[in-house]
């Protein structure tokens, strides 16, 4: 082959390489163009301007956000509300079972970021002027645009956009807890779909360093819902009422969960209620709910429960949730629950008497 022909081939190689890269959606763009394409992928500026508020559900949590980024997270099965997290500007508060606390970083910054993300219908519209482009990153077969907060504070937020359609693929929070521990939470979003006329992810997987991940599925997406004037100010929850005296507990059912292993009934009795009633591990109790009465055995903590093989043979008990929780639960293990399972609705009355 002559020298001129070799020269021509080597001249074409970088051009062909660039074309292949660009055809695969990998050609790098400036930040302004990336944000514009991301906005278009989520419906465009005109669509966002029509949104005064946006609401959706993930499991037992309802998220409602204003166009300004005020966010309210409501947890519970209607009409029960066990927890509210309220994000309004620099103020992030939580009411969990009537205990109101101010949240600090890193949780505070994460919730503020999610408020802006939801307000933009999962686009980066609300982050304009706050981001810088870090180039492209490779995750398996995918190459993603990497954007990060321009002025990282206690928590850094990294956004990764798909190079083919510019929708959000991943959001990563990184920081340090008040105890000095590493904080890292990853949100991995499924490909965007049209849901109720909106281009949003139908689900995402949340994983935190040191814990098990959790898949959440989005449902009941709505825009411009009628909201009370004080909606983004109210921290009011609904967990029923309790009445406590020695050997007696009166309250309400918050939730029920039936599996092939038995039935779990979540009550609104907290640790202080049980202590005030004077209950001790091994106490025999009468449980009254749904028009029926059952005998239970009380265990102050899950650590004091009998071995699993004994429980599997049949047991009715009251204890604290083995994986943590705010209130005590009633468990029917390996026993017939037909008499009660269908009679307990949220906020149904319940009563415990010490025998």
C-alpha cells in the first residue's frame, strides 16, 4: 500500500471513532445543552410552568410538592398518619408518633434536594445555576453524564443522566453523619415512562451503605390537587388515642399485615404506655378487638421471645417489632386468624387487659 493511502486511513480513524461515539449517544455536550435536553425529556418548560403542585404515592407514603420545592411526606394507610416530614426552605421537621424534631444534615440536605427534584417532575429544572458538569462516567454498558452540586456543603448530590434520552438514571448523596460516620444513599431510577400524562420514572431502587436496599414503585401521580392553605405548614398526624391505667390499655389499630405465617396487628401503644400499664414479660393478657377476645402472652422485647421453632407451632403474643418500630404489635403465629383478620380496619378500637 502506498504512503498516501496509509495517511488517508489514519486521518479517517479519529473521524470514524467520533461518529460511532456520537451515534451511541456518547458525544459530550456543554452543561446548558444537557440541562435543556433533560428538561425536554421530562415534558418541557411549558409543561412545568403549568404545575402548581405534584403528588404521588410510593407504598404507604404520599409525597406532595409545590412548584417552589416545599415538600410534605405523609406516611400511613388512610386515614392513619403515623409520620409527616415537612420541607420548607431551610426548615426540615418531622412529626413521628407525636414526637416533633428538627432534622439536620445529612438527612436535611437530602430531603431538600428531593423536594427540588420532585418539583421539577424528576428533571433538573430547579437546579439551574447550582450544578457543574463532571464529564461522563461509565456504569457497565452505559455512559452517563455526571453533574454535581456546584458548591457542595455537608452533603454532596451527584446526578447521572442517560446519554441517549437525558433522563435521570442515578442520584447519589454523600456526606458525614453528626457521629462522623459515612453517609451514602443511592437512588437508581427505572427508564422514564408516560404516567398520567407525565414523563417520570415508574420505580426506583434506594440503597444506603451498610443497609439493605429497597425498591419503591410510584403510583397515583397527580398534578394541581386542591390543597388547604396551611398544607405545607401543618404537621398534624392521626394515630388515634390511647387510655392507660394499671393493667389496662385502650387504643386503636394502625395497620394489619397477613402472611402465610400469620397475622401482625400494629397498635398505637408506645413503650411509655406499656410501662405505665405495668406489663412485664410473661404476663397473660386478654386482647379485645373486632368483637372477639383472645389470650396473649406479653414480651417486652423481641429478644425475649421463645425460639422460632416453638413459635411456629402456634402462638399469640404482644411484643415490640423485631426490626424496630415506634409501637407494639400483636402477632398471631401459626394459628387460625379467620375470626379476626377481616374485622380490623385502620383506627378500629382495641383493648388489652392483664389477667
